[in-house]
C-alpha cells in the first residue's frame, strides 16, 4: 500500500496524483538525485546506502545492458575503452570543438550532431551515455518515492551554451524524465541556502570539484538570479591535490615512477590522507610500493605547502572573474562553497581571506547543488503555494519576426535565460509606407511558413518617408513568468504598438523536439531558400526604385532608345521574379546586375539633375560658408 | 475515540516540525479517490476554531469535525518498505480500500 508524506497546508494531492519531483545534479565525476519528502530535503540513496553515483557508464558487450555507477567505475582499469567517464565535458560538442583529448582513452567517431565514442555496444553519443546515468537516478528516485516522477530539475554549469543545454535536455528526455527546468549549478547552490528568499544581493559560488574548478558571480534582484560572470579551470580539482601528495610520497620515500596499479593504490592512499587532514593536524600513510614498506607522517602544514600553488591558482581565476563582473571582493554579500574539495581547511581559509568574510558551508558541499535543484523542482511541480514561484527559465525555441519575403529574423535565440529583453531596428520597404505589420514567430527554421506563428499586430502612423529611412525599433521582452511582450516604436515620432504573447503556450515537448529535429535536418535546404527569398526581395526593391525613377525623370533625362534598354532589363528581371523556380537565385542576381548596369548612366544624370535643381536660382555666396569674407560680394 | 500516533510516527513528525516549524499536523478525509474517500496529511501552521485537537507522544494533531467520524480510532504509523518510507493509516472504520491504500470506503 502507498505510504503518505506530509504536505504543506492546503497542498495535499488527490490520490494517485502525487506530484513527485526531483532535483538532479548531473556532475562530471559524480551525480545525485534529491527530493523533498514531507517538507524536508533528502538526497536519495541506492540499495547500499550510497548517495553519490559515479558518472561512469560501461558498455561491456553488444546487446548487454550498460553498467552505471560504482560497478562501472570498478571496471575502468580492466576495460578502459568501453568504460566512459567525464562525459559531461563532451556534451553538445563536436569533435572539432573538443580538440585533441589525450587524457581520454576512447576511440572517437563522428556521430549525427556531435562526438561519438566507439564502444563494444556500438557508437554512443554523450547524450546517450548521460541518459544512462539519468535513467539510473530516475529508477532510484521512483523506488525511493514509490511512484512515477512528474518531473525533474537538472543542473548545468552556468557557462553551458545552447548546444550543451539542449544536449542535457535531450539526454533527460531519452532517460524518460520530464525536464521541468535546467538550473545553473551556482544558482541551485544559492537556492539551497535560501538566498532567493532575500530580495537582492551579489554572490560568489566557489565550486572546487574532483577535476574541475568553477567560479560564478550571481546577482539576485527581485527573486531572480542573473549570472554576471563565470570562470574557472577545467583541469583543477581535488585530483590535483591527491597528485601532489603522491609526488611527495615518491620523493620522501626515494622512489621513481611506479607501475599503474601501484600508482593507483598510492593515489587512493593520498586521497584518504587528504581527507583525514580536513579534521586532523597530521596523518600517517602506510603503504607498500616497489617491494618496500613505507610509513610517512604528513602534517597539515606540509600539505598546505605542497598545495598552496593549486589554491592560489583558483584564487587567480576568482580574481579575474570578479574583474569580468566589474566587482571587488568586498562588494559581495555572500560566498558559497560547493564541491567536496572545499572541505579542505586550507581552501576554506584562503577563500575567507580573499573575500574577507566567512563562506556559507553548513550544507554538504557535495550535495548542495542537488538540494537546490530538488527545492526548485518541488516548487515547479506545484507542491508549494504560488507565492513561492521562482522562475529562472530558458526559452525553448527561438523567437523572431517575419521580414520581407517570408523570412524569419531571429531576435531571441533559443535557450536564452529568462527574463530578458532584446531589441532590433527595422525599416520600411516601400516609399511612403505608413504602417508595418509585425508578425511574431517561434522556431528554428528560416522561413515563416515553417515556424509557428505566435502573434501579429500593426504599427500605424509611421510618417511617410522614402523606403529605408524610417527607424522602427522592435523590442522583445520575456519576463520571469515566461510572458513575452513585443512592442514596436517608430523612433522619430514615437508612435508605438505592442502585444502580449505566451511563447511556449500550447507547444508540447513533442512539438518542440519535432521542430528542432526539423531544423537540424533541413538546415541546408533552408539556407538555399533563404538565399532565393533574399534575392527576390532585393529584386523587387530594385524594380520599384527603377519604376519610380522612370516615372519621374525618364522622359526628360533619357533618349527613347536608352529608355527602351532600361525597360527591357526591368522586364527581364520582373520576369525572373515572377516565373523563376526554386533554383532561380543565380538568374535573379544576374538579371538584377544587368538592370543595375543599364541604369548606371541614368542614375548619374538624375543625381546631376537633382543637384542642379537644388542649386537653381541660388547665388554662390548663399551656399558659401562665410559670405562676409567673400570678395565677390561687392562686385555682384 | 481519539487519534493516536505510534512512537515511530511521532518521532518522525517531531523532527520534521523542528526543521520546518508549525504547531502540529492536520489529518483530514476528502471525498475523492477511486474508493470514495482519501486521506490528507498536512503540516499545520494554525488551528481553526472548530478543530478537534489531540496530543500523542508530544505531537499536536488537528482534525476538522467533519473528518473526525471517519478517522476516529485511527493510529498513524511511520513505516519503511525497502527504500520507500512514509506514513500509514491504521483506520478501524475502513471497510474496503483500493489496492494502493490511498483511497477507502467506510
């Protein structure tokens, strides 16, 4: 029978409708899943009581289910090519992006849309591999919570770009998880400490993990976190501290390099010694290496000396990140420590000295990100009152405007974090155009007809001007609730029109992924179509301008013969525009070019004529800059 | 008849209340679910004027008078089943319950 949990007042769910939501910290080295149970955060354990799941997947053989976590980690020495770790570094990356990866013993291959790794079970992409880790966490959560999950919040590094975020979302979908939101890791840490309950502040999140160091600076305003700057070192982490102890061991014992199994054993001992020194002033290392017994005493002072350069390196990165954010260390209202390596007393004291304040450390630094994600998931799943809404979303698809020729001009790229505002200037297409239709569309494709129409409105009252002279600023704004408002304003007169839209409204996840798939598959076709449409638009503009010019000055400035030549080129171009097929963009450009050529003289004569008209009946001194100094004056 | 908590359930509720705050917990019965009625279990921040109040192992339990007839004599237990753990109603009034145990008839 089902076991019940205590809900917040007024929030108990109807039977069979419990909204089970989890937060997942999908880490480079370790991952974990947490949830809110009876109002308290719990990091969920596996059958053996472990909370951290090593982010390692082994594909032992074709057709055999992959092994995830501790067992996979144990298999890493025996089966290095099929046992994949640190996969997060490859998410959303192509082979060209990642460059040479000497430290990864894998066989890389090109896969659709990114890196692939050749394993015994075929080519696997980082998305598939991450999905195995997520699936394992999902099963753990469903067993522990006793039901299917409504959704999950998954954390990503603040510096993750669109492709990396999208890859993470795809992995979650593949693992059967409904992603409520991707949350920036430093933001999750801040949420875990309840910093979002304050109204504003500036926070630094110092995240020293097993193999990577990240520093982020966040600004909180009205319950929304904004990432001001991020920095770090992808090759600085707890492992480097272990390595320093290992080297010291070799030096002190007078040993040369050891064979790999012994190296690994000594590194494990080094890690234990490091962990022991977090609480003790010294530790004894008992080891056997090169057929010798080694017994060494490592004091905290020696350890600090061995690793001071590593700590200083992290502080140098911190300093430059603060500089990027335009802040001084003293301006911050809080500092949060994340990652198991921040348990080291020398790291803590260095961070304290650097910022001149004590960092927040009372939550487990290994779990704080997952805890924040779980708290956010609980709110998003609707298990708390609406007053707790804290929205830090990204928009799932690009938003843009229709421009001439049925093309989409993207204003907000997909996965931009909310809230945000973007503006772009547009202009009129025809002479004397007094109104403009603003058509807001959503999607990744180049043509309006392939995207989803969200809203349309008109801006009227543009003063009549020649084509291209008006400046109309169109602003897109998405607030923290995901509500899009679009406004258009003619800059010289200030006439304005606006509309509110809900961008994700009515679009299911399937629709979003179908649109994305579509966009990826038809990228080449779209580019061709775009080129054609652009050529057509340019041709029409040229035809309009030539017709206007002919009507004004054709009879006075051109001989009948010249006039015919222009009319002929004009007709030829119009013909290609009207009847040209999908491959006519080359023909269009050629026809436009010959019309340009045919009108070259005409354009020059018009220019002269208009200068003459402007100057007719005016005396030279009226045009001269300083008539008083002009000696011609008295003579006239 | 009163409402009681097992020692185990009371210990759990006390520790949850310590972390969260609040004056106690509220039990209720709602008319919904596949077998007609369903339990609701919530934290209580305030008591209504008509609420019945019980004390069990140091935990205050609030029940609205309409729910009381269906819950009278109930013992609330906290159990662990494998990885899953949670609260369980031992309600003598129940004649039938759906397979999941979340919903029941009296």
